[in-house]
C-alpha cells in the first residue's frame, strides 16, 4: 500500500514538473499578458497589452467588445527604458447595437477601462449620416442603453 502511494506521489510530482517546464517554454514566445516584462524569461521584445489581457482597458464580457491596445517595443533584453516612439496606445470606435434594436446602432470607444459614446452610425435612427463627436475631440459617457421606458427631468 505504501508503494502505491509513493508511486502516485512521484507521478504527481513528475506531472507538476512537466507542466512547469511547459509553461516556462511557452513564455519564450509569449507577447501579451497582464504582467510586467521580464528579461530573465526570454520574452519577445515587442509586448502588447490588450483588453483581454490587461484589466485597465475597457472590455465587455457579454459582447466581447474592446479595442484598446498598448504596444511597447524594447531594443534588447538589457533595455530598461522605453524610448521615444517605442510605446504606442491605440483605440478605435466599435459599432454597438442599441438595446432597443429598432434604434439601430451607435459607436463606443474604450478608454481607460470605461465605455464612452463616440458617435452615431448611418444605421442609427437619430442621425441621417454618420456623426462622430470624436472628430471634435470630445468623449461622453454612455449614460444608459436599455429598452426600459424611463422619464428624465432636468436635474435628474
């Protein structure tokens, strides 16, 4: 009985060592993630955070929408600073359907883990053409998007 337990323990330890070695080997080419870049891990010198890998970016769990990306490019494993032009932040508008489907769609943009209204699409019931408030350098919070009936009054 003790021999069986010993064999099981050794098998579990061997599997654990194998899994650890596999995860270390996989990190050699890993280019995205929610962690700090580590020269000791032999990671890619171009590293990108995405909405799926970094919690500081907007990501909707229901729809999977999110468009923010931050890419950092290093010159070498010993490079401990980010040079001019070596960091790029990108976000873009995402077409989103209103909860009340009869209204069409609008655009949102992710910025610093929040969802902002970016404009109306040509499919929207509220505009005859595409309207972008981002073109004017503005972002507005999405206050509500639901198909519930509500009344709004000044000051509410």
